[in-house]
C-alpha cells in the first residue's frame, strides 16, 4: 500500500532542493558581495553565472515552489488525477 | 464528480498554479512594505542597527569592489553619507531614538571629515575641499553631500558642534553656485552633474531655514538657475551631465532623477515632487506587482554605468532603489509597495540578532536602503 504517492515525494524533494540551493547561493552572495561588483560593472563571467544562478534559484523558490505546492494542494482537494500524479 | 474526473478539475489546478505564480511573489515580497511606509520604528531600528554595525568596522576603499580608486572612494564616502542621512531621518521621525542614533550620526560626520574619506575628492582636484572654502572652485560632490548631512543633523540637534562648519560650507557653496555660468558647481574639474548639485542646493535651503533666512532672493535665483539648466523640458527628468555652458552632455536619466528627488525632498519639496511625477510618468513600470524604474525614458535605449548599475531590459538597478525614497517622500504608497517588493526580492533581507540586513546589499546598499526607506513624507512628520 502506497501511503505517500511517488509524485508527492518527487515534488517534495524538488521543493526542498530548490530551497536549499537558494539558501546556499544566498550565503555565497552574502560572503562574496558580488552584487556590489555588478553594480560597479566590474564582474567577471563566472561571477555573472553565479548571479544568474542565484536569481534563478530565488525566482524558483518564490515563484515555482509556492505555485507547485498550491496546485498540488488544489489537486488533492479536488482529487484530480493526471495533473501531478502519474497514471 | 465533474471536478474530479473532467477537464474542469485540471483547469482549476492550472489556474491555481499560474495564479500563484503571478500573484504570490509580489504579495509575499511586498508584505512588509506597509509597515515601512508607515514608519514602523522597530523596522527602521532593525536596519539602522545593521548599518551601525557595518560602519563601526572602520571601512576603507579596499572594502569596495568598484575597480578604481575614485569610485571606491566615492562608495566609501557614500556609505557614511547615506548612513548619516538615514540616522538623521530616523531620529527626526522618532525622536525617542535620538539617544541610540545621535552618536552614530557623529561617527558618520567624523569619518566623512577624515583624510581617508576626503581623499577621492582631493586627488581629483589636487587640493583639499575644506581648505578650498575661500575660493570659488568646485568640490560639489564632497561639500554638497556633506553639507546636506550637516543641515539634516542641525534640524534635529541645533546646537551640535558642526554648526560652524555648516555655516562656512554653505557660504562657499552659495557663492560658487551663484557665480557658475551653468548654474551648477563642478563635481570634478570640467564635470557638472545636476544630481550632485541637488543635495548642494537642498543644503543651502536647509541652512537658510535653520538661520531664519529661507525666503531670500538668493535661494529663488539658485533654484531657478538649477531648474533652467538641469531639467529636460520634454520629459521633466534631470539631465545626467552638463557642459560648461549649461548644455546637456548626457541624456535625461532615471538614476540621477530618482536620487535628486530624494535629496531635494527635505529642502525643496515642490521641485522634488515635480521630478518625481516625471519619474513616475516616464519611467515607472509594473511587472506582475514588482515595481521597476527605467534608466532611460520610453523609446530611448542606452547602456549602464557606475551611476545606474546594470540596465537590464531597460530597467535600472539604482533608479529602482533610489525611487523608494521618492515614493515615500512624495506620498505614493502603491509605487512604494511595488518598489519595495523588488528591493526585497533582490536584497534578500534576513534578521540576524534581531537586526534587519539586506544580505546582498553590502555596507553601501544597506546604508542606501536605510536612507530611502526612512525618507520622510512631510505631512506625516
């Protein structure tokens, strides 16, 4: 008997991974103060990539994670199959 | 049954997914904007304590990553200036906090007067700004910004030990501005920036107010000269740079205009509001609840520089941050909320030891945000 559906686990792992990545990159940004280099137009290509990764992780944790969780809860309430759960 | 099995249930899930994507981020990012806008003391104190910790670290030019000594010197100067202005505004709005932050204001002024901070200006002019007071030569940035802080401090502490210095700098700046052919005092030799003359002009007005001479013809002449040369008649924004004859040397831009609104709002609120209206009309953009300010007016494009920061999809980082101050000073809660949501998203505030720190901002960014978030609406004070 499956107590927790596989899609729930995958969604949970994905959300936690995004949030962890966000926190790690936040710490990196705080320690390296790359934003200051960006404001001074003095950043290198790897620093630009790091900034983009940070913004992507922040975007995902602010946009995709809540949206996925809300959609998941709605699908559970309505008991909709096929949207988030494999058939 | 229809919801469970049919396409309507799927639609509900999709609506929930995309609806949350569109509305949640800006709502979540802007959830503290109301308390900032209303002047919540605990929030202001939280950020002010972070700035106080950062300026106590005895910063120098090596703490900044601008790539040149001049810009690092400017950022060092800007950090203590914005911190001092922020503390003054906080104390003005919440006099009960004077005991905690007045010593911080003194620290800022003392550091601004130190040789290591004056260096960026002295190296450009080959003379020290404070030694040059009897002459008619420039130093708009150092003297103008410093004098604004001295004027703001004088408002909340009329008997402070820098009143005499405020008198002497003001006298020199009035003379320099009145005799400048372009109506603007030079920041560096041959360089005239309207935004650097905004705090200079505001400091003259604050001084006149403090000494009971606010309604003089001198101020009216200086203000009309500033308006005539600095404001682009087609957009209402500030030109970024002027030539010796007062003709524009750069476009009318968001970063300079937004920062000028902040500097002018205490001394010249009518002029500040006019420029703010132009910023809102020509530059403000709403992206799914997040506010952004364009660096160049609609229909124009250009690159970023040390003043604007990066310009991405036309939006200026500096212009967006500086406009927070204008939105609060000019009583626009809707724009303030949207801009705060953007600042919160990019700045990533955390709460170490009960303080409030914008993680990505660094010492200068936190000091600027303190100044902008405590910019005082006149009718609430």
